C-alpha cells in the first residue's frame, strides 16, 4: 500500500569493549591492541563498540545502550586506584547490580570487577604468574552458563602481578590453580571475571615472556611451555554468543510489537 512503511527489526545494541590499557608497541604494531584481540575472539555475533576508560571525555553508557561488556587487561594496577579506574569501577558496579547486560572482565578487568563489587584486588603474595598454565574448573563451573562447556582442566595464558585477593560477597568461584585460586568467578547471573587471557595466542604470550625475560627465574622453560589454548579461547566466543542470544531475546518483544502496529 502506498505510503505504508515496512516494519523494521530493531538493530542490536553493540557489545562494548571497555579498553583499560595498551599492549607493548612491538606486539601492537603488527597485530593490533587488546581491543582488537578481544573483538577477534568474540567473533561476528554482535556489533562491537570500543570506549577507552582512561579518556575522561568519553562517557560510559547506560545499560540500555549496550548489549554486554568486556573489560580488557591493562598494565595498570587496580590497587593504585587511579581516577579513571575508579570511575570505571563505579560504572561497572552499578551495571552489574542492575543485572541487565552480561559482563566479562579479563585480567585487570577481572580484578576491577572484584574491586567494584566489594572484593579486594592487590599484589599477589608470592610473585608474578606468567606463561601457559593449567587451570582447574570448580564443581560450580559445571552449572555455569559460560563455563559448563569447559573441561575439568584446561590450558590458559596468564600474566599478572596483582590478583582478586578476595572475591565479592556472593561470588561463585569457577576456576583456579595452585598459584592463583581465583582464576575465574561469577557474580549474579551474568557477570564474570577471568584472571587468564582468552584473547591471547601463543605469539602474544611469548611476547610477554620476552618482555619480562631478565626478571624471570627460568624464562626459557616458560617460553618452551607456551602452547595453544583452544578451550580458554572458546570462552570468549561463547561469551559473544551468549550476549547475542540474550540481546535477541530482549529485542524480540519490541520487534513483535512493531509488527503488530503496522
């Protein structure tokens, strides 16, 4: 019929990558920065938007403008409580308490999430954890929307001096190992933190070992142990799919209402 507008399906809200730091120049120049690695790992399930948390002029969006959040790693320290980091923590805490969108914090993002929700982030009591390590899932992981598909033990890339020393009240611990008991946790129904790096590949991990070479006890052994971490990497893709599924479920009623009004 002339003049009638065709009903349109609402566009999905973007998945936000909250950038909290940069990798080293020698890794960034050939392969992009943390946000590029994360976006690649998420896959093509959702449109992606990047905001740099360190830029005060960039407003952090409300929950109704995004479909989910991934908080990247950083060379900064959560316990230093820099102004930009505290701003991000306050925003993140409010977002999780609203429980409207899925959240995934990686390394620094994992620690920031713990801090934002009443846990504690600080220096690991022993030393840095770096390299490809084995991580063990807890019994609770078998019932978790993101971790249920993970094997009982899996390899993952790690590099961190600080940790989530105390998890937030009500948090569910999902994974750990002999060095770092809090390798992963969940708060509420859809906010996760992982200390390991699902976005790293072998070249990135070797690059970080090479950077720390002089300070490591046996760097060659650490370098030799680096291997592919497909199970850890798939966690990022599963998060992207989970966000897409929940976003589609949330927009379906709006789409049906639009069609019914034409």
